[in-house]
């Protein structure tokens, strides 16, 4: 190896100093992006509960029907008729809601359930589910 150790150390120090400038610029940009990401979060207020008329129409006799929202049972019917109507008191945000509906039909034949929900803006939405014996589904309403 040629050259004095002092000269090599000095050249190494100059090389590191030359690389520190671009590294500093990169780190400053990253710090600015992190600060932008830490901007205050806007809190979305929960929508006030709305009165949502819901009509259920069964194709055959059912033993039990239940409508749940956010883990809470909203409406439970034992031996419902073929046509049932009620009102749900839940928030209806612009994104819509997802109701969990479970039905237990009599017998082994396939049964169907039609749900008609009227949104606060007056729009009517219709969904259906069908199956044999016991049916449970998540029904989205936009």
C-alpha cells in the first residue's frame, strides 16, 4: 500500500463530507414528508340516528328472523307473517349501512326474503336473500 496513513484518512474524510451534502438533502425531504403526514386528522362526526322504514317479505313461513346492525340486535321476529314492516333507528351515513340479517325457514325447502329499506332522502332500496333452512347474510344498503 502506498501513501501515508494520514493522507488516506484525510481523503476518506473529504469523501464522507462530499457524500454528506446529498444525504442531508434526502433526509430533510423525508422529514418534511413525515411532518405533512402528521397533519391534524379531521374527525368525522357520526351521523345522527335516522328513522328508516324496513319492510320484510317472506316467500314461505319462517320460524325466526333477526336484523342486526353494528353487533346490536335491532329487530327480532318469532314466527313472523309473510309481510312485516317496522322502523329502524340507526345512523344512515352517505356511505350507507350494512345490516346482518338471519332467517330460519320452516321445512327443508328453499326460502327467500326481500328487504325494502327507505333511506332518509326518500330513495327506496330493495335487496333479497335466499337459502334452505337457516340463512345469514350481510346486506349492504348504499
